C-alpha cells in the first residue's frame, strides 16, 4: 500500500504523469465547452432580448393614434439640412401631444426617441426628449423602408448609431389610416440597458461555470485516483518482476477493459518469458550434456591411443607382433575419432537452417543402387527390399543415402548376425514417400523410445559397449529428414523388433531449409 501511495504522490506532482494529463485535459475540455456554451448563450439571448424589445416598441407604436401625425403640426426637426419648420404649435389639435403638451406615457420614457418622416422626407421629432439624438437615415433609405412596409414585407429591427455614436435599437411603422400612409414613424431606444442585462447574465453564467469547475475538480481528483489504482498495481507488478517471479500473475479482471487488456498482455509476456527461460535452461542443460558426452566419446579413443603409445615407448616397438597389434588398434581408434568429429560437424551444419540444393530423385532407383552395399553391411542377416515404382521427388541424393544407411546400421547393430532379418519398404501415400525399415532385433524399451533421436543417447546402461557408434547417427538422420520437410518416427516392442518410418513430401519444388513450420505448403505439411 505504501508503494501505491508513493506512486500516487509521484503522479500528483509530476507534470508528465497520466493522472495530471487526464486532469488538465479534462478541465481544459470542460472549460472550452463552458466558454462555447456561454458564447452561444450570449448570441441567442442577445437576439431574444432585442427581438422582445423591438416587439414591445412595435406594440407601443401601434397603440398610438395615427391622426397625431396626420396634419404635420408636430414640432419638426426640419428638412435634411436641419432647418426647423415655421408651423405654429398653437394650431395643434387638443388631443395631440405637442411641444408644450405631451401627456402620453410613451413620451416620458427615458432614452426613447420618436421621429415622423413625411412623404417628402421631412424628419420631425415628436418625443419629449427633444435634446436626444435619434439616428437619422438618408431620404432614400426611408423611402425604401416605406415601400417594404406598404408591401407588408417583414422588417426586423435595426441596430444603428446616432450622431453621438450611441448604439440604438430602431423599429418602423407606417403613419396614417390603413392603405393610405401619410409618412413613417421611427421609434428608437438606447441599447445600454439591454447590453447591461446581457452582461449581467453572462457574468452570472461565468461565475456558476467557475463554481462548477471547482466542484468538479474536488470530486474528480479522488475519482481519478481510484480509477488509476489498477494501473498502479500493474506498474508495481512490473517493477517487482524478475527471473524468480515469472510465475506470478496479476488479476486479469479489474473492472476496466483497457486495464484488463493490459493485464492480459502483461501476463502473456510473463508466460512467454517463462517459456523462454525454461527453453534456455533446457538448451543450456542440453549443451552441457552434449559437451560432456562429446568429451567422453573423444576421451575414450584418445586414452586408448595414449596407452598404446606408452606401451610402445617402453620397448614394445621392438616386438613386431606387439607393434603391429598396437598400430592396428590406434588406427581403429583414430578412425573412430574421425567419424565422431565428422558427425559433430554434420550436426552443426544441419543446426544452422541448411539450404539444401535439391535435384529430381527417384527413391526406388536410389534404393536399388544401394542394395549391394546394404547386403554387404547386413552380412548373414536376411535383407529384403519391397519398392514401389516411380516414387520421385526433389531430394538431396547423398543425404538421403546417409539417412538409409544410418537407420540400416542401427538395425544391423541390434539384430542377431545369423537369424536377423531386415526389410526395407518404399511406397507412396497422399503425395508423400514412405520408407519403412523393420528388423526383428531386441527392440527398444518404451521408456527409451522418446529419447531415440537425442544426441549421444544410448538405450544401454553402459557407455563402454563394444559395438555401436557414438549415438549421433539417429540425431543426424532426424536433422536431414526435417531439412527435407519430412518426419521420422519409431515404434518398437522389446524382443520383437523395431520399425523406423520416414515420411517425405514429393512435391517440394523449391530450395528448402529448416525449420519448416511456416514454409511448408498445407497439403504436404507433416
């Protein structure tokens, strides 16, 4: 638990920690979303408030009697040059607001300006706030607005600046009886109050957003720490993994799919490492045994040669009979050493993924050519060949001969010289050549069968037997068969005999190498 706390504190203060990056990026995204929401809210609310204000102004204008503007006796602002009209205010009707008499509440609103524009484009201010400055458009713009209203086209509000640069919201309505407009009424009001309302709402939203971020941060920190706890366990498990703890696994179900996948991958890696170390240990042990066996096999003939040399040096060389016997024995031992070294070199070459140059070979003809040699090696034993015709494929002929000889010599060594029988059978099955070499020898014990092709392995308990080689023949045979993409198997019953079966593909049409697990075609893979 202390390790988890230390790791959590490290993540808390490390700018590169996953926890801080998730926290900062989450807060950044949430803040950006709040900002976007605030901007959209401001835009939508501004349009909503302005439209409501424009509708309110339109409603107020519609409540005004239109005959107030029918005779043009209201105080005017003059023509486009700004000159005032000379009409007398005293001639205004009694029910019409004038410069001296404006008793309608509409004319008492602060910041409100009402203009009347007649057909000639004369602009007259009729609101009480005569000192105010309403935005005034060119005569052509008023004429265009009048035409749009006469055609009953929808005309939204406008946002204009007056001469003092103050922003105002402006609406328009025709003055006079229906279908007989005598002019245009322009009502405008300053937007300061509306802007203040919008800014107040925006400030409230910003304050609430900050509070929401703070509350979210307070709740998110412990939640994030708890969420990353399984990842901390994986990190701690990885830190504690060594050669002695490869069998330890972390739980694969921790409630989070990504962490579960990471745990599964981590456990798979540990399993592969465990298998690799086990294989390495087996290989090392096998190599040690190989070196020990090779040293033993070489030491025996060398010791024998050394002993004969000592005998000769002590005077035996003067005796022709002893000299001849010693020289013959040393020659046999040197040949044994030579065969052992050649076998070791052959195994070393075969272990290096050999690239065999194959040629078209007829196995039945190859065995027929070997028959005299096999009969000679068999001595008094009965040797029979049963060969199917036209069993052809691509093989290395010399190495195939070595395979046959190695298995045949193994049968010779384990059968009686007088009553022994050895049969060689060749047949074709499913596009594969099958070679069976069967004898009636002593057989192989069931416990020894799995080790038949191991290097230097002998079924006899003693290593100092008189007959037989160094225990490399069958190992070399298996390597050659594997290099051809085939397989060799052995079955045996003690006291009844042994059968070696070699299966080789016939349609291997390219230069081959070993191993073949991924290169063999599916139809000939063994």
